[in-house]
C-alpha cells in the first residue's frame, strides 16, 4: 500500500512538473498569446524567438535523456519540445535567407534601410550599396545631415544619380537623427513634420505635385525601460502612418519585430522581408549570426499599391545593424 501510494505521488508530482514546465515554456516562447509581448521582460525576449526555440529544444533533449531513465520526465520533454517547435516555426516561416533582388523593371522602386550607428558606418560602403542596387529611397537612422549629404554626393559621383536629402534631428534638436534620401527621378519632394514630437526622428516627405509615393524613414525609440512608453506609442503610430497613406513606402530601424504588438501591420500595410523570405533574418546585432539576431529593421509599403519582389540583408562595415534592401513593384 505504501509503495503504491508513493508511486501515485511521484506520478502526480511528475504531471504537475510537466504542466508547470510546459506552461512556462509557452509563456516565454509565445508571450503574444497572452498579451505580454509588449511588456517586460517578454518585450526583450520576443526578438530572439529563434535562439529561444533552439534553447528550449536543447532543454527538451536533455529532459528526454533523463526520461530514458525516468519515465516521468518524458512528458516534460515532449511538452518543451512541442513549444520549441512552435517558437521556431512561428518566426522562422517568414524566411531566414539572406535574400536576392530580381532585375529591376520599369516602375520598380528600390529602398535601402541602414542604421549607420551614430554616423560611424563606412560612408563609401553605404554609398556603394545605394548605387549598386539603384535605390531611389534611402533611410539612414542615426545619421547626421553632413553624413547623409556626403553619402548622397558619393552616390552621385558613382552613378550620376542625384538624391534629395531630408533630415530630422532626434527630439527636434541636436546633430543626430534620421535622414531620408530621395532620387530626383521620383520628382520634387517636400519634408513634412508628421512625427515632430517623437523623441527619436521619423522623417517623412511627400511629392510636391502629388504624383509619387509618400515616404518615411524610421527610427523609433528603443524598448529600454526608460523609453518603453514612447516605444509603445511610436511603433504603432508608424504602422498606422503606412496604412493611412495610399501608396506609402516606409523603411528603417523600428526597434521592433513583427511579433511585437506595435507592428501588427494594420490595413493593407505589408512587410517586404516577410513577403520575400528574409523576414526572420536578424538585422541586429551584427556580432551574432544573422540566424540568431533580431529582425528590427523593416521595409513596409501599402500592399494595395506595391508588391515586394525581393529583399537582401547585407552587412555594412562600421555599424551594428545589417542593411536591408527591398525592391517593390507596382500592383497592376
């Protein structure tokens, strides 16, 4: 009787441990299911769901080895393994490829987004990326006006293509902010102040004659504790701007992944990386493999006007972000 009671107690304890471990794994790997993806500490784990899934898979493997000797550990291993697979596939299905660009056609628009790390990124490398891809729209978060003008001058010297330079400083003052470069072939643009009150700069511009896509170069606040409130307002505001401006093209450092609540992509706004197979390839930080990084740099567009036909993720010397290049094609 005593032996049977002890056996039941062990089974009960094992079942409770399995349930607790499985529940903990679900909350950690998929906080969005519980409305926690934008809350500490989950907001900082969400960008790394792929390595988190790999870590959970390792835990499941270890539990499985224990289960070979202790039958009660097998359910726990199975529970964690299932969550690991769910965590991996939830993000990885967007694509882990470095990507490719198809040949440009008439009417295509190519966009480059490259956080230049306080204007430290190699200017020649940035200019070469823009010139080589034929980009007509360039987003340079953490630039200075002088840095952006120098890049534009280098592009013109290399390709003969002139770029208009727009710039907004962080918080409306200071030397550093976000630059938006627009090819003259798109027509004359003028800068707007749609995000003038943001702590970090989001630079917007529209065509003077109304014939052309509204454009935004993005750098939102980071979800660090002291800026979490601003981040939670800015990210959805940018997504709403994309959805609310017909034909819009938006690119830059969002400091958010598509798994964060702010990038729910309202309306017809679409993400180029997720559409073309690079949507889970990490753009930050560069000192970890891209498969393990956070995909926080994005190119978005009004999906009723534009279809993403290719993206590439490239490293640029001197910055902690990988650059994103997206090619958009007009929707017939």
